[in-house]
């Protein structure tokens, strides 16, 4: 069955960097649109970054220029490189896979940016 497992979250100081990873299984990874979302306590889950099967990308304005989404179809992995982190980036980050109307979610990984 479809499974997405995030890793790489943790505690980092403002201005620091983290790389999140998402390992996919049970899907034809190469045809999926992959995305990262995040959700802070009491807030809605917001789209952070998207990468299509054709490698097109898009980013939320709040992370543009600081975050980079990438994918490796051979290993069925999606990454989110996060640089110049700010306290407002603190959230649970979720991996998402979509093919047409079908959507799958990972369990989330906590990112905390604090001095």
C-alpha cells in the first residue's frame, strides 16, 4: 500500500539549515506530483513546495529563495532543502503524493527553529 515516511526534522537555530527527506513506497513514484506542506499549531495546513513528474517546481512566497524541493525517481525520494530558517518556519512538515484525484500523506516531521 502507499506509504510516505518523512525524516530529517529537528531543532535548528535561526539562520540555520535542514534537509527533510520523504521515502515513498507502494506508488508509481515517477508519475506522481510530490509536495511538502506544513502546519503550525492552531493553523491550517499550507502548501510549501511542489515538484511535478516533469520536474517543474513552485513555492509558497514565504519560502521562495530559501527552500528547494527536489526528487530522485531512482530511489523514490523527495527532499526539501531549507536554508536561512526563521522561527516562523516552525511547524510539522508533511510529504504529499498525488496522481489525479488520489492523494497520500506522510506522518509528518517536526521542525523547530529557535535560538
